[in-house]
C-alpha cells in the first residue's frame, strides 16, 4: 500500500513532478502520467477542490511553505485522505522557483490496527518513546491527524531527510518549545517543521563525520 511520496511544482509553466508513490496514490502506473495543474485539481474531491485551488494560487503569489489536508479521488474512483506539506524550492542563486514536499496517505483503514502498528514500531525505540510521542502529539494537533497518520508523517520526514526518527522528534520538540506563544499560524508551523527537518539532518550528518 502506497502511504507517502514526494512532489515538485515549478512556478514557470506550472510544471509538476510526482514520485512513483504519488502517481500510484492517484491510481496510475509509474511513468504513465505527466501531471499538470488541471490533472492535480481533477483528482481532488469535489468538496475540497476549491480549497486546493486557492492554496495553489496562494503558493504562486506568495511563494511560501504550505500544508493542506484534503481528499483525492484516484483513477478508480477510490477516495483517499491525504496531508500535503510543501516548502520553497530554490535555484542555485537562491531564487524561489517552486515548491517541493510530500504527500502522506492518512486514509482510515478499518481492517488495520494502527495503534498496534505504531506500538510495534515504537517498541524498537522504547527508550525514546516520550520524545516521539510528544512530536506526534504536536503533528496531531496542528494537522488534525490521528495517531497512525501522525506517525506516518513523522516517519516520512525522517526518511526524506535521512535522519533518525528520534533525532527528528527531538528537533521538532525543541523548535516548537522555542517558538512558544509566538507561533500563531499553521503557516508558521509549516516553516518550523521544515526547519526542524533541515537542522536535524545537518546535525545528524555532522555527528556521523566526527
């Protein structure tokens, strides 16, 4: 089951790139589709399409990090619940040329036992459970996720940044606590989340060098 994948969106010509996982999430075989803005919007649930169109328009005009939770309808007509988080994409001169980020499928699956799955995964790092649970709680609160969805998002971030789950959770907790009451909007949390990912990745890489 495809649960997460990456994307890129270039402002010039509104060119999209979907990873194989995101293509599969939309019901396509990898390499069989070239995504466009029209195609992206056509797969949004009718009740969520306006919200996503407004988000894309805001990205084009304001060029900032974003996040959205909405539903997509795949090629076969199946509805999926997804969280999409994107950060600014820079060229080599530091100009913002697009956005890149990830989709996480947080569709409830009645025949799965997400609590058991999460517990099994966290058992491997039991000594770090409190830190990871705190980071998950922050993601659940900000993005309106259930326990399994928050863990999937945290796990994808750790894989995408090539950083240990515990290290990423620590950095998210540190950034959130440092921001404190000054954190007043979801957009600010989106930026904080991306900054935490980058700082955790850089510090983890530095530790491996030493």
